[in-house]
């Protein structure tokens, strides 16, 4: 139902999805990144990606699992990018 409403409306229609899943998405991000601010940024990026790709969600009943998958993939990419950065003090 949330997905159908969000697809039918504009950006405001996506707000109930954010309200319902923000704590779960943030929790997954925080448990993987162990950094509050990075988890906040990643949560926001997850919802932006989900908003842009909502029409690709095949089974609306799996919305929570889909958001979790996006979050996990974004966490993995974040950790990989961080591993490639070199601290200035190390140079």
C-alpha cells in the first residue's frame, strides 16, 4: 500500500515510507559502519536511491527487505571507498 501511494504521488508521498523504515535503515547502517554520522549520511542516500528506483521494486510486500539490501550494498561500497583512502599523516 505504501509503495502504491508513493508511486501515485509526488515526493511528499514517499514520506510515510521514510517514517516507517528510517530507524531500521539507520540501525543496519550503524551496525555495519560503527559511525553515527556516516550512518546518517548513508541512511539519507539509501532513501534517495529507493525513491529514484521505487518503480523497479517487483514485490511491494518486500519493501523492507529491499531497503535493507540497498543499505547493506551502500555500506559495503562505503567501507571499500574508505579502505582506498590514505591518511595525510601517512604520506
